[in-house]
C-alpha cells in the first residue's frame, strides 16, 4: 500500500504578498500607504525607504524575527495563494491511491499557537477542496518531517511518497540519519520535488505537469518494490 504526503508552503500555496505587506505595515509600524505596500513585489517592499527606516530603528535581528513571524499571522495564512492544478492533482492521487496526508513545518512548541495554526491550515485546505484537510502532520523542520515519515514506515511497512518543494534540502538530512534509518528511507520512502529546478532527483516543474508526475510515480514505485524484493 502507498501512502501519500504533501508539503504545503510553496508546494501547494505561495505567499499573497499584497496581504502580507499590508499586515507588515499595520503591525510593524511602517510609515507607508497600505495601497502602496500591497502593490509592491517582495524585493521592492524590503528596499522601500520606509521599510529600511523601521529596520534600522529595530535592528536587523528584531526586524527579521518580527517580519518572518508574520508569515503565520491568521490573515496571512487564510489568504495564501493556491497553485494552479494542485487541488485537482492531489484529488486524483487521493482517489487513485486511497487518501492524502500533509506534512508541514508549520510547527510551534507553544500549544496555543500550534492549535491556531492547525485550525487555519485545515481551513485553507478545506477552502480549496483538498482531500482529507484534517490529516496534517506538524513537523519541527525538515528533520521532523523525516522522523515522522520514518516512524510511519517503520510502524506500517507502507510505501510512502512525499511531494515537497524542499526536496533538495531534505536529501542531505537523510545522509545524516543512522545507517538503519537511511536503509529504511531508501526501501520505503519516495521523495518527489516540485518548484525546485535545482533538485537533481525525481521532480516536476509545477502541478500542471500532472501526467509527468504519475509517470514518475509508477516508475519509482516499481523500482523501489523490485529493490525491496532483492533485499528480502
């Protein structure tokens, strides 16, 4: 049996910079018209004199901590932009393989913050009609994702597929695992990149390449099953 996991941020959705910049202006005390903030690209917003001014006033460490924390502001999470073709492709995968799970690094050690982020994540997935929107694993970074998937593989013996825009950053983490976990990963987990042209493993450019994704999946699943039989 194959179990599918999909990352969320920059895999299924992207930042709505108009909304994000508006929240930044209101909560960071940036002296800029909201309409101007909403119209700017990320680079132009950060280079704007009003943003440079507040950054110099706060200092780099405080500014970047507060700026990056706003990625998880409720208004920002509710308004993430859904990538074209993502809902349709995951729905097809869920129908063909029997369900869908999600693995995200939207993790907080504070239970109240985590509960709020989880509620907003489920809301967004349901808003865009993703299958099984409540089946989300909240992982402490890339290492946390690998730990979760390995625990699942170890406990069930299932073949697991993870689709993630951070595939290139996950591979070096696999190499840091104990030898037994590395072997388990290679026997049971298939990693597929998306939106990461620099990744040299299995990958697709976007969700609009769904047919290529299904072709890659079939080949990777067959190859892994044959390798598993040889080991057995």
